[in-house]
C-alpha cells in the first residue's frame, strides 16, 4: 500500500509540475501592437488583427495579452512605446505600417523579440526583408503592395483623353517611393504629361493641391501614403469643386473624400497578420524563413458624393471599372466599413 501511495503521489507531483511548466511556458503570451496613425485603413487592420488574435487564443486554449498603442506619427513617442513593450517583456511586437515596423526591428532584434509587420508596402525596399520567400531577419508579416498599373487603367478608363496627371504624395514615406517611380514609367510610356506635388504635412498638401488645381490637371494619383490620407478631408472638397478626380491606393481614401480608393482588403490583411503572429508565437515558425504575405489588388471603392460632384453616375463608373477590378463598390463620405 505504501508503494502504491508513493507512486500515486509521484504521479500527482509530476502532473502538477507539467501543468505548471505548460502555464509558465506556452499558455500565456504578451503581444505589443503599435499603430502609426489614427486612420480608417490602419484602424481596420488593428481591429481585425486583435479580433483574430482573440479568436485564435480561444481556439488554441492560450492567453494572449495585448498591449496596444498609437504613436500618431510622433517618432519620439514611437520609441517610448517600443521601450515600454520591451519593459513589459512582450513575446512579440506587431508594427502597423512601415515606419513602426522599421523602428521595432531596430530595437527588438538585439533583444531577440520577433516583429510581425502589417501593411508594409515594400518590405524589401524598406530593409525589412531580403526577399519575400526568405526575409532573413527576425521579422515577417503582410504587405499591401500596390498595383500601380491597375490604378492607371482606372484613370484612363474613365477619361481616355487625360493628358496631365498630378502625382500627390509625401516623398519621405517609404510606401510612396516605388509606386511613384512606377507611375512615372507608366506615364512616360504613354506619353502623358505629369508633375509631382509633394507635401510632408497637411498644410503643405493643401498648398500642393492649390497648385495642381491652378495647373489644370486632369486627375490626381496618390499611392498608399499616410500623410495624404490624413490630409484628405482637408483637400477633398477643393478637388471635387474643381472636378478633378483623386485616385488613391487604399479604400479608406474614398471613405474620407477621395474619388476612388483601390487596393487590398484591409480587414482581411489584419486577419492574415494575426495568423502570421500565431505561426511565430504558437507554432514556432522562424520569421527569417517565413515568407511575407501579399494580396490581390482588385477592389475599387468609389465615393458617391464625389461622383455627383464630377458629374458622373456611379453605375457608369462601375461599368467602366469592372473589367479592371475583382470588385467595385460604393461608399459615402464618413460611412463606416462593414468589417
């Protein structure tokens, strides 16, 4: 009987030790998420990212504690947020948009903390990956790489005679570098005139828009540029009154007053970012060997009020855009996204 009791007690002790080790090791995680700025696309990513992480945690029977913050494009604040994440001993950091991801990798890599990025337009060009298939650094994630040529197909579908295009963007944003270069190549090949109208803050963007209106451009192209996104409510009325359509690289631009937003589904991108977090955090995937994800750029979102200001019907626009898109949908200024 004593031997039996001893065996039972040993088994109970072993089970307790195993349970404690599991709880201490792989049952609880801390994830630090930082957003670049308060805008509809990035907020949509964050909302879906956090919701998917919660669903994954429930499904896998683990606890994922989320530390969330927004630096609002203040890079001094961003550094402090990252330091706070490190102080909290987070197991992984998520950076929403290129500047956040780069700052995280610079600080977190030496600490051995993996970084998952969301909505980085050009991970290789930004130094966040050596290649898509083999990032080679302690970071991977999701890219919202823009199909620039597809946007210009929309521009010329609506106005085949467009002869003067404005390129409105912030030259300091990594997300704009490659698309603007691509835009120049496309327009050079077509023999279409263009001019660059840079702006690094809302005031400069408003001045740039005043200039392009004065120059009488036929259309405005903006890539996935957060500076222009923030400034859009301040410039959309002037562009609409001048009957100049603004084509942009994300659906959220249309939400705040641009004519067309074209690009990825940011709700889905947020969910896929969470899935990548789970691959690294729960399944032990090595970020350096985990390909970053890209998505089909096929969704055009058209602002109904701007259609009216431009003197075109949504049905007409949708019919012209349909051959170049996987989906065309309408939205009104200020309307909330469904997801």
